[in-house]
């Protein structure tokens, strides 16, 4: 009998606190001098934008739960109020750390490299005069001060906009408040000072390559007299308001899903305030004015020392200093597919082809769809689209295919968070081109990544399939690690065909042979994974060699976690590599002593998924779109595929092994939910760099 108490909250890590720990690891990379300087700024920017999204979605959700008096707790037992308190405590620490990283690490290193960010008051007279004229001509006309007094209501403050609280000394009313929005959508956060205004001293070695900037809010404050002539300005204080951006769509009440989502996206801009960020210099009485009118308690006010909205620092990545960025590399082309004219269908016929992006180029996947669009023998294309980006060669190829008379059906998931607008634009464009567009499925998100191409050949109709772990987005394919499989295996093709029919029509098909499918609550993915874990336990009892390895983005589902605990208790070795949220506590006595868990944060975002069972030597290896979360297993359409080709299975096992041996980018999850850097007792292993150096020599997909 299991010794594990299934109702014990102490065996679970809170998902929100786990995510905060992951984001802290991102922040740590901003201080890691193994990365080039501008890449460190990228990590700081990502940390900031991650935190914004967390506040807009997760914290806003907890606030709604608290307001509604929700009593049901997650497996870890923390109530919404307890979670909000713990989140604030941790985030305040990370904000201070981010300020310190910028002030004490990145900024001095920028100066050493000839990149300077000045305060306006530090500039010489000539530079100030130029910038004042620039401000007056380019920025001033776009600014609109909005007063707040008895005759004018508190102005609306849009989500994540950068604002100034301008305090004016009025002889009749005393101190009065005016809000000024800085239009970041129109202007860069950092305004560059022209090189011809920079005075070179003999000590400067590379003056011609120097870059000098001022923050736009600093420039605005320095010239605030132009906006308030003949007024005595006491001071100006930057602040930002974050709003609830978690769209609530009543799908069963929406007559038109497209219109409902369009309206919801617009509502995101004006959602309820959930956070106020202020510069530490802002007086308490000004903070109180803002917080009161935003209906925010003091627990939702955060003070920042070193510049608000650090996600804007990503602008510095555009500086032309390749020596301060990651070295570019040439991705591999499995099966010689760098030649766009090469017949990709004949290559797939010769054997399944595995891609591992970004180490393998994404171009062959785009070319697969382009060739299908042009090939006169192709009669139909079906595809799922989740996040495709603003400029999509994949969508262009699908529209071209329809122009060429092919039957094209596309499931565009309009509910892909923060990509709703892009997906709406593409859905409309596809419809105008005559493509049959399905706007997702009621009650679930279609997260599976699949393409099928039906081609007329001498032997009859042949179906070619691509199944991946990542989106059909060539831009993110350069920075996300993802697998993709091209195959024409009849059994897999039949499953994919049946799944598309279930998604686009009213087919009740829910049983599949080669695909493991989550289809909302009617899917069997959780059940099958649980059966595989139980099978590994039983095999271990016979062979004493039980081994399970999961490489995932997230592991939260309590049923899967409890099954892994049972496997550990039975003596099965469980090795996890969970990039983001992990609700499992490794190393607990009598519960998870045989479980280890690491997380890799590096140059690329680890987005690929591998699930491996030793199965007594008859390995089972799965890959696909699904993480082990309730949302993936209950509320999404997901696909995992069991790899049958031995050479590809060996390839994936090798990739898994390299990543599990990583002791450079990897951190180990402790039982208290924190992470510690891996200690390297032998040779260093940087899995991402190893893949860059070695992937190109593999002949992927063919012996």
C-alpha cells in the first residue's frame, strides 16, 4: 500500500510561487557574465515582460477568486489570500534584485563598452539645446496633459502605459495633480543623442562606435515647462498601471466567436487595475491619490528604484554591436533540405524526418507547405494554427494553395492568449482567400501542432503529416527549442485525418492508434500517461530497472504528480527536466526520494517535450504539444505521438541525455521549491552549445 497521503498539501509546490521561482532564474541570467552584455539585457527585459503578464493573468485571477470568496484551494492548500500575500513578498524581493542588476552590473558594463544612458541634467549645453528642439518638434505635439480636479474626473490610464504624475503649485488651489501619458507606442523609450554632438576625449578609444541615450521620460520632465507654461512645477513622478487582461468569453452565449473575441481583446485595455508601479521618489500623498482613484490597496502598490517597465530595455538589442550579442550559427538541414527545389515528399517517403529547432532550420517546414501549395498533385491541406506571428510565410502559402485550387482547411485558435489580434487578422485574410477557417472549438483550445497534406500519387492517395511541439512561426523557431516530425506513416496519417475530422466536423472519433489525444475532458491522454507510469512500476518490480524521464515546459497536474510519487515510492528512478512551473517536490522522504528535477534557462527557451519510459528495455518515447497540466489535459486539444522509427528514437534519447547532463544552464529543484545552481564535478556540459556544435553532423531521420 502507498505510504503517500494524497490529501497532504505539503507534497505539492504552489504553481504561482513555482512560476515566480522560474522568473527569478531568468533574472539571474541577466547577471550571468557567460552571456554577452546585450543578451543579459534581453534576459532582464524578458523578466520584466514575464512579470507583467503574470500580474495581468494570474494575479488578476487570484483577486477575482478572493473577491468571490472562493474556498476551494489548489493541491498545495494555499487560499487566494495566502497566495497573494506570498506572491507580493517574493515579487518585492525580485524587483529590488532587478534594480540592483541594472544599476550595479549592467549599467557599468554598458559604460565600459561605450554605451551610455545619461540623465538630462548631465548633458552639455549643446546637447540639451538639440534635445529640447527635438522634443518640441517631435514629441511635444503628441502629448496631452490631463488635469484632475473637482471639475475634471480622474483620467483613464491605459494598461502598462508609461505616465508622469505632474505636481503643480497653484496659487489658488495649492498643489494640484495632472497626468501626462508618454506615448511609447509612437516613440522609442530611449532617445539617441546624435554622434556629431558627442565630444571625444583622448581616453575614449572607440568614440565613433559609442552610443548615447536619454530616457524619454527624463527628456519630457526636463522640458515640462513647454506643456505647463507660466506654472510652477514642483516635480514629476513616473508611474504605470497594470490591468486585468484575462479575457472571459462566454462561448456558449456568443453567437459569433470571432466578434466575441474581438470585443474581449478591446476590453483588455480597460480591465480592472491590479497593480500600481511608482518611482520610489513619489511622495506618499501622490501614491495615495493614484491608489485611491484606481481602487487599489497598498498591497498592490510596488515601488521601483531603477526605471519602470524594464521590458522596454529590449530596444538596446538593436544596437549594432555584434560582439556584445550571441554568436550567430548556421542551422542544420536534415536530409539536405536546404535546397528549396528538392522534392520534400520523396524525402519523407524515404523515411521519417526529425527536426530539432533552432539547431535545425525551420525553412524545410515552411517549404513543405509551400511545395504542397504549388504541387499540382496535392489536392488538400489541413493545418492547425496557434501562434503564427504578424508576418507568416506559412499563412501566405496556405492562401496560395487555395488560389491554386486546393482544398485548404485551417483551424485558427482565436483564444491563443495575447495573440488574439494576430490570429483574427490571419483568420479574416484566409477566409477572403477562400480557405475554410474554423475559429477553434467551443470549450477547448486547439493547442496541437499538426499539418496534413493529401497528395495524388501512382499508388493512390498519400497523406503526409507534420506533428510538432512548437508553433508554425519562423521567428520563434529561431529562439525556442522544438521538435517536428515529418512522416507519411499510414497509421499516423489515419489518426491525424480522423482528428481533423473530429475538429472540423461532428465526428465523434475519440479513439486513436498512434496518437495520444487530449480532447478536453473526453480525451484519454491523462489516462494513458497514468497507465504508462503504472506499467513502469510493474516492470520495475520484475526487472528492478524502472526509469522514467519527462522533459516538459510545466508539470502541475496532481494525478500525474501523485503517479510519479508512487513510482518513486516503488523504487523507479524518475528524472524530470521542467523548464517552468513544477508542482512536484523532489527529495521528500518516503515520497520522492527517487525523483530529481532540473530546469534549463539559457540562450534558447526550452519548449520541446519528451516523455520516456524504459519499459524493461522496450523503450517508449513520446513527443508532442502537451504539458502535464490540468489545462492541457482537461481544456485543450493536444497530441502526443509515440516514436516508432528506431533511428529517430535513438536520436531523441541522445538529445534527452545531453540535456539531462547539462551542468551549465541547469538548476536543480529543491524540495522547498527553490532552485540551486548545479555543481560541476567533472567536465562542463552546456546542452544548448553542444547542440549548436554537433547537431549539424547528424544525418537526422535516415540511417
